[in-house]
C-alpha cells in the first residue's frame, strides 16, 4: 500500500520545544510504510519566512526522494510576500504553499489584494495551496473556502477538512467548489467516511500533522484512515493517488 502524507512539519523546534532532526522523521516513515511526505515549517509561521524557507529546503534536500517542501510567506508583508513566493518557487523542490492564518495572525479578507496575487501565482505555476482550517477567528473552514472562490484556477486545500466542528460544512464546500480540496488530518475515522461520501474520494488526501518527535501520532492517524472502512479504490485515492496527481510536477 503506497502512502503519501500530505501534511507534516519539519523544523528544529516549535517555540521552546526541540524537534528531533530529519533522520528521525525518515525512520518513522520507514517504520510505518510512508513513501513520501509533504513537509512544512513550524517557526516560519512566526516570522522570518525567507530564512525558514531556506532551512526547510536544506533539510528536505537530505532526502529528495522522500520529502516535498512547501513554502510559506507572510501576506501581511504585501508585495514582499509575493516576491518571496516567486523566489522559492524557482527552486524545483518546492511543490506547494502552506498558510497557517491562526499562527500567522492574518485575516485573508483584510489582505485581499495580496492573497489574490499569491493565489494567482499558485494558479500560474500549478502549485497547490494548503491552509490550516477549523480554528476561529482567522482559520475557519468558511474563510478558506471563500479564498478558493476568489481565484478559481488555484488549487486550494482545507488543511484539516474542517478539523472537528466544521467537518460537515467542509464536506459540502469541497463538493460544491470545484477547486477546493480537503486534507483528512486530525479528524475521526467516521469523518473520513462522511467526507468521501459527500465530496468524493478524488478530492480528499491523507495528512498526519506529524513531526519527527512523535511517530505515535503518525501511527494513529494512519490507523484512523486505513481502518475507516473505505472501499479499496477510495482508500488508495486518499492515501496517495490524489496527492500525486495534484502536486506540482518536480522539475529537474
């Protein structure tokens, strides 16, 4: 069974908490049969995005066949954020964009010009954009879904597919908005069944929210997905086929 984890974090720390290095992440992936993982920063959500983008790229390059880095930028910086995005996407390893409006403390509706420009870059480069969702006040599922409507050519992900409280509206929004997708990450097995039944298995990916210091989280999230009772073809779509299709093609 192939597995591509669409939602993980790779950094040296989260605030005061040290995170074991990338080799520990690969060891956990090997232990649980995860072929590849999309990796996001943690500290980059708090500031100095260029530095943390470069550090993430450096760590990912140690395992280029296993790790797929996603860039982040701070939309509050306006044109500088768009420039940083363009800079990073010149590197073929960066194949996605990750935002965490809750930690990054921005409301997309107040930054419409910059967010539209960012989504237009994503659309032009066929780069998926994943947003943390399910957390008020800046990261509700409805707020992220609105962004997908702003630029219909962009591929936009609900990073937790509603998390817990918003799973039902997430399922309906993913169904109704053609360019909106969901990452099943942190919810309950029954929520995955509902997401697939409502939105279709071709619009849902698997994510663990895992960092190198906690392989048990990855094991639990995989178990919740594999044991949810999906049909084999739907499980295959969620675990790897959709992610492989949607990720921006890597360039030599």
